[in-house]
């Protein structure tokens, strides 16, 4: 069970800690620096009185002495660096400083579900992919609901990172850019595979476990240094560097920040990477939260690297600063420690920082602070210790070790989720199953993703089933892909691929069909296909000059292996190149995406329309559907493996627009189901899918993410009952995209998003998953019917395995406030416990939460509050399968009516219409941006008992005419009008003025509305 007690303080105290951090953080740092400086001065005077003398114990400098406090070592080293040397350490590639024995340090090795890739500093930053253990994708790891297992996975990944670092430290750095804790708020997000859950509590549990594993268990030293990605409110790829996530204070605190705090507070992460997007109008790269909020969660020094290229976005696509000097200065002051910019070339970063210093935008003390935090990480990694610290002895032999292979299989087993199982279709009885068909486009292949390492070996579902059944059974495979030829109508020649691993440029060569003219067509939905050449088994892709059959799978940042076969009016076909880079207007593919025959017979881009392209006949050599059906007929069971291609169906920089299976894949499932009633569908993908037809018509459905090298073993383990599935979904699977608002709508409360607020009926709910056994819940007990807001709540329930198989149950605890001043979640996960039970075994499961965990963000006072009242405590097998319910009454607070006579920040509204949230200044603060006439803000239950006769607003108006702000009571349109303030033109969105206006006197308690008649920015107001 993940215990909420890993958090240092209650959620109620977060605001106090954050405020204390803002007030006292700089003072605390000054005191620590002063103490450390005193130690260093003393040490310099006593241990190293002359430049020719070495420090005692053989250390040339005090910073090399591991017995000194960390702060003293850091300050000693910083004091010995020149200003130029300090500036150089602020780039991702921190250069060696030989005079002090400091070697190169590179920030950033990808390690999301195994060590993935890094950049080679010695080869101009070219990407190097690790051949290392590949565990299930992150969303699959979270589907285990097993933090203890995830910590073991993290430890294995940390070991392998150390092993690779020992092999080549210029490539494999120890600052790992993982885990991703962005919430899976919208299942269409292209990077869904990288996150853990739509729920912040579960995300915090899994990220803390993975981070602890990556860091190791030494109290002083780090095995590796994990960085949480990507801070903050980042869940869309469309225009990700220019879109602003509008996040009201409750959502900001209760949802988005809540996913990041647990790992930082538990010392399971060493920093955060800001995301590309803006939040409430300000780019995250310069968010003051990096210092003001994130650093307040821990007493440990943090290292915050920028995302790749994000510093340049500040002056480029975002147009936020006029010069890079201003941008870099703002980033450093906000809390950035490392600029991931310009690959291995630090020139631009260094020059911009120097310019900022010369202009007075930065002081050397700002540089010292950033560099000190930077170097703290390296000290904790043991770099400056004579022996390299306790983890320096890890060698490359750990990479893909047998133990890690076994762990990868266990993780893949536990990640699988059984979605449907009617009539006990599963598990299959291996002793009676003598003929099995394993078909489908993912039946005999394993795909890697953008953040995956290279698979050391591959066990596909087909191979796993064959191995499990052995020689006594017949296992037939078919990928269900059509094999076709394409013949030029005009020349009569066939499109031909090259033989051998390197293939050749596609050309019209053959005059008759043969294997070199044949291509297997895989359907990935919405008309997008991949073409695999039969000549060599390689995929056809564009290499910027020709189309060549040389790729082992679709891959790369620009995925160049995508096509569409478009039927023309004359019945023939045109080949359209559909690679992702075609969206860039500088690409020829954007202007002429259709293939045409060139004078030398090769095919290349050359036509803007299908009618102008070369016309081909498409002949089906073998039908994939017919082949799969033939294999399925008469089989004891037909297993259809369908799903996604991780580089095509949604990934970084590309959101999904559709949540269904590819049309051809669904047609394949239907055909196989018709041919064999004992059909099992295995869905291998990275996100929720609208499996409505399958759920209604197919007897059994198993979901697995792309689960790494052991995928096939895990699939077979579950199909044949060697592993009883207990994976649970970590996000809602909707029935349709119609259930979702716009992907850029980040207000989950107003938009009824995620299981917490969704009022529809999902296809599969959050926390859902089936088992081969059954469990009974009895005798729920709550330790006390009443608890103080500072107390703890212990919920116990007896869980019994009432079936005939041993299995795991994931016991989930949810809460709901019976009454509240605000809109509360329908259910909210508060704890869970994955327990193993033998047949007939009963176990008491106890989950303890703090009453303070029931707190929510009170916008009337800008702090967490535990409301007095009753709370339902619901225990069950999913968010929709509640088996036992109890109640507790909490003695907390009653939120008083709003006092608008005090200056109120406009962002702290209760409801709104037509407004957005924007940056008050480029440094800090949030204002409300009115977008036009009739937009409004609501401030509920406001006390006007003392009477009001004056309105004061602080606002900006960058338009050409004054803007009216009206005060109405109880209704924004028809409510009584108390008065109107008129905001004059201020000339700039960041130029604010204070405006007052007389109000008609009002008394009593009312909902107060501020109604705008045009665009303006409002930061604060008061009624007096």
C-alpha cells in the first residue's frame, strides 16, 4: 500500500509551507551560505594556508572531503570558480574544469521505462539509444497499482544507468529525465503512454516509488538523480509551445501541483523540468513556482533543467521577451539551473547570460545560487568523492541481467488488465487447447516508442503462446495484413523494393509480380498505412531524398514511414506520403505529397493532388483478413492482437484526434469473431480506446500497454492462467470523443473531467480490471465516527477470495464530501492496497488517511481547508464498483462568507464565463482577462452586512477605449446593478491603474458578479 505519510506535512499546511518558503527561503539560503562560508573560511585558514599546501587527509581542496557538510563543500567549490567557469556550468553540457579536477557532466538521460537514449557529447550531440532492459511503458507500470514493484523497477533502471555511465560517462549521464508525472486528464494526449494516471494521488504514489528506486537507498548519496517532467498543467501537443493552460486556483492546487509534490516532498526526485506550455499566460520556463512553490516542498537542494529548446522559445515562438539576455535572466531568477539549448553548443546560452550580467539583469550572486544548486546534485551523486561514492562500483554487467529480465516479465504480467471475460473464456486450459490461432497486426511484432531503449530481445505474443504450449500443440499465426502489388498504369511496371537490410530506393523496375514487388499493408487508422517490403522485411520510409525500404519499424522525430493509398475517380490509386513532417510548410512533402514516377524510374514527391500523381493499380496478392479467418476457423481459440504503433497513433508533438481502433483492425476483429466464437482480443496500445463493439460482441478482452521485451511471455502467462491478472486501469476509458470537452480545456471541475467529476457512464471506469477469481468485501470499520481535522482515519475491511484460484485484489478507498461550499469530486481516490489472497483466504485490509487529506483549496482565503461535515468513505474494486461504505464526521472549519471589503484577487472567483487567466506581470502574479462584452466573474456568498458604497479595481486596458466593469448582485445579466467602474486606456497589458466608482448601498449576503463590457485585465478589487 502506498502510505500518504510519505508526505512531510498535511495538505492543509501546504499553503503555509509555500508562504514560509517564499518569505523565508532567501533568508534561509543566506543563513546557510553564511554558515557554510564561515566553515570554508575557517577550513581555508587552517587546512590550506598556502596555495602549495594540500588539505589534510590528502585532499587538495576542502570540497573533495566527503566528511564535510554538503553546503560547505558546495560553497568551497563555487568560491574557487571564475565567473566564466560558473556561467559555463549553466548549460546542459557542463564542461570539464581540469585545474580543479572536474570532469564533463551532461544533464539528461532518458529513462522513462528503462534507460532509453542520450546524446553523444563527442559526436555533436547525435542520439545514442541504449540496448538495455525495456520495461512496460509508464502507463503500464502504473496499471500494476504496485508501488513496491515499481520501486524495484526504478532500482533496476538506476543500476543500468550507473552501468552504462561506467561504460561511457560522456553519453550516459546520471541526471535522469524521468518520471513523467503529468496527469492523464485527456486520453487524446499524444504522450499518454508517458504518464501514470488521471489521478494525482495514484500518480504521486507511482512516481515516488519509481523515484526512490532510481535514487537508491543511501541516506546521503544518489544512485541517479531523477527529474520530474513536465511542470506544469501540460497535457496537449497541439501548439504546445504557445498554448496557455488556463488553470483556476482550485485545479492548480488540488490537481496539477498535487501530482508533483509527493515525489519532491518524499525526496524521491531531485528537481522538475518545466514544460513548454504557458500556464495562465506565463511560460513555465520562467514560472516563479520553480522557486516559490517547488523548492518549498523540500529542504534538499533541487536541480531544475529546462526542456530542450525551451529557452529559445521565450524569444521565438512565444515572443515573451525581446532578447535572449532578458529571457535567460528571467529563467535563472525563476529557478532554472541548466539550459537545454543548442545541443552541445553552449555559445548562445553563455553569451546571453554574460549580456544579462552586463545589463544588470542578473548579479553574480544569482549565478552563484543557480550554480550551487547545480553542483549540489553532482556532490550527491558522489562525483567529487575520491571513490565516487557508494554506487560507483556498479558495472555494465547489470545491464539486461537475468534478474532484470525476470523483473521485466513480472512487471509486464502485473500491468495487464483483463477488461472482459464472459463465460469463463479465460484462462485457456493448456492441456485441452491443442490448436490456437494468434493473429493480428501486433501478433508477431514488438514496437518501441520514442522514450524506449532498444529491445535486447523480443518475445512476441505469437512466440509466447508457442513457447507456452510447446510442440504438442499447433499455433498458427497471421498478421492480418493484405499483401499487395502496385503497378503503374501507364508503364505496366511494378513498384519494387531492394533486397538486403539496406533496401533500395523504390523504383518501377519489374514487369511482373515477384517478392520484390510485394508489400504488406498495415492499417493504423484514419487512412494511415505502413508498407513493409516483402523483399527484405523492412518498412518503406522517406529519407529526405528518396523512398527506401530500410527501416525496422516506423521511428524518428519526423516519422517518415507513413502513407495513404487514395483511390482516384478512375478507380486507380495514388500514393500519398503522410509523414509527420509534411505539416511543415518548408517541406516539399507539404507542397507535393503525392508520389510520381521520375525519369530514372524511381518514385518521389512530385504532385500536389491525387489526380496529378502517378496512377497505380492495387492488386491483393493475399488477403490478410482471409488469412486470419482461415487460421481462426476450427481453432480451439483465436487470439486477435490489435492496437497502436507508438510512433504513429499519438506521441510527443502529435495528439490523437480519434480514440477508436484502426478501421481495418476492427474489421479484422469482426471477421475473426464471426469465424470463431471463442475469440479473445488482446489490445496492445498506450491509451484508452473506444472498444464499444468489441465490448458488446467479443467474449474476452485483455489490455496491455507496449510492455517491452517480455510482452509475449506476459500475454501467454495471462491467457493460460499462469498469472492471474490484477492490473487496473489508471484512467477513465470513455465511450466516445463526444464525452470530452476541447483538449485545451484544463478546468477539470467546470468541465466535468476525469473520474472525479465525469457524470456519464464510461466504457471502463478508473480503477477497473477483472480477475480469474472473485473477492468479497465485508465488515467495513472506521476507527471513529468523528475525527478532528488534525486526526487520522483508519478504514478497515475484510476481503475474502471466494474463488478457486489465488489472485491479487486492488482494494481502493474513495471519499466524497456529503456537503460543501464548493463543487466537490463525485469520488476521489484516497488510498489503495494490492493484496494477494489464496482461495478461501480472508485478510483485513486497513488504509489510513489523514483528515487533512480531505482538504480542498479555499479560494476565499487562498489556503487549504478541511470543511466541517460528513464524508462518505467508499471501498471497492474500482471507482464504479463500490463494495462497502462508511462515514466519518470531521470537525473542521465552516468557511465564512466572503469579505470583499478586503482586497480580493480576481483569480479567486467561484465561477466565470468568457474570461481567461493571464499573467499579471512577466515575473509573477495572475490576473483575469476579460475576452469581450458580457463576460463575468462570480464571487459567491459574499457578506455585505457592513454596507458597501465604493468599488476599487486594479486593471489594465491595452485597447483604444475605456472598459466598463459593472457590479451586479445574484445574476450577471438581470441582477441589481450597484455601480460601474470605467477602466481607462493604460496602453499596455502590464500597465495597471487603480479605478474607483461609487456603488449603491447594499446589505446582506449575495453572490457578487463583476461583468465586463470589453477586453481588460483585472488583478484585484475591493468593495468598501
